[in-house]
């Protein structure tokens, strides 16, 4: 069970050690990729070092692609609504973007790691994405459903924490099942 939680704990500790949020956001794809790949090096289909490097590259590509897609999608929403988008649209955009990023990374990881159960992983990723949204709604200080620009770094950090947990659960399903059955 420690192996399942190790990735999320690694993300939390690393974020706490980084002195500023701006630096943390730049290194977030690296932190995320390392939190998943370092804990699960025995699950790689490839050489361990090559697997870690590919995991980091995939993570940066997905984060960059997500940023670009969300930027253009946000512009498209602004044009459709004549510049007056509501906060619900912003929440939907961020939620959908985070979910799509998680699924895209899972797709790439299915080629990189062995022994991934797609059905179980899809459920775990979905539950962890819902957990991210719940955390953001609970800890939102101003209005209900307000993410806003100042909340985006907190969203990304919580996304990395919960998604590293999701991927660790997906990669270590047998350990998780043993622990559940033993109780």
C-alpha cells in the first residue's frame, strides 16, 4: 500500500519544497512524471532510464498540448458568448481539460508500462478527477464554483496529487486488491 501512496506523497513533498508557485507550475509535469515512473520502475516495458525519460517527455507534451487546446477553446467560448463567459463554463473547461489530459496520459502510459487494466484504470481516473473537483469546490474561498485564475495553480497541484494516486492504483492493482481483500 505504501507503493500506491508513494507517488502522491512525492508530489506533495516536492511542491512543499519548491519555493514559489511559478517555479512549481513549470516543473509540475516533471514532478508528476517522476512521481509515477520512479515508484513503478519495475512496471516499464522498456529500459528503466529510457522509460523515465519517455514518461517525462510524454508528461510535458500532454501538459503543453492541454494548455494550447484550453487556450484556443477558451477563446472560442469567448467568441461564441460575445466575451461574457460564466464561471460554470470555466469550471467545465478546466474539468474537461484535466480529465482529457489524464486519459491521454493513460493512453500513452499503456504503451510504456505493462499490466495496466483499462477498465479499472478508467474508473480510478474518473473517481480521482471527481475528487479533484470536490477538493477545489470545498476549498474555494470566495463563491461556489469559482476557480478563477488564482485558483488554477491549486487545481493543477491537486490534479497532480490525485492523478499520481490514480496511476499508482492502476499500475499496482494487484497490491491494492490484496490489501482490500485482507481487511
